C-alpha cells in the first residue's frame, strides 16, 4: 500500500535496474498502481555523488545517499578495515593525501570506470561477470594493496605520504578479480602467477586510458603517482620492465621469478629488446598471452 498524500493506493513495488536514455546507470524504486497499471511513483536510487579525490581530483562517483555503497554494482562498497562502508553525505572526502574517505573516492572512481570500460568495450557484466564486484577496504597499515577473492585492500606508500589508490593500482587489483573469475583462476604461482600480475597491469593501464583523467594522464607505467618505495619511480615499466630490474621477455623467466617481476612483456623471439613487438613477433607469441600490449 502506497500513501499518495493521504490517499492509500494499492501498488506493486519493484526495482527496475537498467540505464537511462543517456546510457547512465539507473535503479528505479518503482510503485505501479495495482488497479490502473500506471507507474504511481518512481525514485532514482543511483546517486551520482560528488567526491574529492586525492589522486584524481574532484570526480563523480556512484554512491547511495548516505553511504559509500554502490547502488548499481552489486557487492561493491568502500570503507575502512572493518569492512563496513563509510557513511555520511556527499561531497565525499576532502581531497587530502591520507584521508581514508578520500582514498575511497579514488578507489570507487577507478573501480567504477573499470566496470564501465568492461561493459562498454566488451559487454562484460560487471567486473565479476555478474553485475558487480568485491568490496574495497582502505587504510591498510602496510606498503601493499591486494585482492584476496572476497575483497580488495589498499595500504599506503613507504613514506606514508599517500594512499596506494591511484587508478592503475586499483584497476590492477580488480584485474585480479577478472583473472580469478575467468579460466586464469587464482593465479598464485610461477607462470600462472605472472600472467595474473600481467592481467592486473594491463587492465590498470586500460582503465587509466579509459578514464583519461587530467590528474592521472594515461601511460604504461604502474604506480607512477604513488611514490611507492620513496624513490619517486613507478613500481613497474610495462614497455620496458628492465627499467625496474624485471625480465623483459619470456625466455628470461624461470620457476623462481617473482610473480610481479614476471608481469612484463612476453616476447618469445630471440631478442629481449625493449622495443614494441613487431606484427611478426606478436604472431609468434604463445596463444595464451593477452593480445593487448603497450605500444
Ligand atoms: Ca599508470
Ligand atoms: Zn597484483
């Protein structure tokens, strides 16, 4: 029963999930008059909330009205280490380096752009293939970020000057969810682990290009904004892994290669030069190597 003014109306209550005429996500809380079949009330639950990110500047993210839960991507929310979403009202965050609500603005922005990219480019239904993705936690007191199958968690850089929530790192962690939910599976050892890290870096770079945010212009390095280890360098160079001391090509990998070090390009030819692979080299590549490589 729906009360219209002081008049009760017998109504069906349903949630209509889809997109608006402009292609934006929509989740309409809808009441249909049971006698006339007409929509008597419809309220948009998707909130395009203002957020003040640190790495990404002022951005628009999808949140509920009073919590950092995503009304359109099932399971996705962002909060602290206890797993609950941060609550409050938009605008979210204050744009400072170590404010954790601000970290969640950067996390939600990056993960939602990645989800949008997967949908627009590949018709993929959410990062998990089922319309959503795992929740995120900010504020880990470690120099680390990870995906563990049920959530993503983000820490800080070595000197504690910012949170590890740049687009490429966030999209890397959710890239692990893509790998996990496709035949790549958990991907934790040797070649499979290297492919998993590769997948993370590739989707990180793709998301940076898709978002095309003026505060984090697209590139083929990983974590270049984060000063991860305090040396003002990226953690990885996708176009030339050896700049960070990682193997440049497939024949240099062995069973002892650390999985992140194995994330780099997989040229199977005889040369391990850092140049972009030629078409001929690309065709020689092993069939399970992702086709997307930096130029
Ligand atoms: Ca980058
Ligand atoms: Zn990783």
